[in-house]
C-alpha cells in the first residue's frame, strides 16, 4: 500500500506571487493612513470662532466642568487656534501621505525605497487614530518587502 499523504517530492517550497504577497498589507496601510489623514485634515480645517469659545465658558450646562475648563484654558485656546492646529495636525497629515504613497507604490511593485519609507513611517507612535492598527501592518509590510522574491519583483 502506497502512502499518498506524505511530503511532496523535492525540497523546493511552492512559489509565491510577489504581487499577491504585497497586496493585502499595502491595501490595509492605505486604508489606515487615509483614515488618519482625513482625521488630521478635519482638525486642521475645523474652525472655532471666539464667540463659540466664549459660549463654552459661559454655558450653564458646562458649570460642573468650569474648574477643569479654567485649568486647561491654554490648551483649549491652542487647540482652537488655526496656526496651532496646523502645527499639531499638519505633520500627521504629511506622515500619513507618505505612508499612503509608499503603500500605493508597494502595491504596484514600484519604488521599493518609497514603499519601505512608508512602512517605516507607519511605525511612528502616536501619529494618529489608527496607530495601533497601522504599526502591526507596517511590520508585516516590512517583512514582506524584505523577502528575496518580493525584492526581486520591484521595478
């Protein structure tokens, strides 16, 4: 009786398609970076007028939080100043644009350097809302990008 359930003959592993290997991490990085960039842009363009800010401090419904608001008045004013928001959230948008561009090129198997830079940029902690999601995907993307067959497939 012959055993048909053993290991396949030969010592070669099955060949993988580099396009398929980079596709899922690239798509997930694009989604995470697009969501975070949109979140950052939303905070950059959101405006708060001085009248709205004064209303926050005089609103009777906010009376239980008045002490906390007064203690953090400087932070509230920083977060409502357009220039300060651009300084805080601008780098988030730029960093996520780099991640998106790198993931886009990774999916096309072009610009390996940009793909690696984008994957590394996704590992920067505290750069947005999807940090916890983007970091493991960035590590996965780097592992895939350094596989010899994927490295050889880049143009």
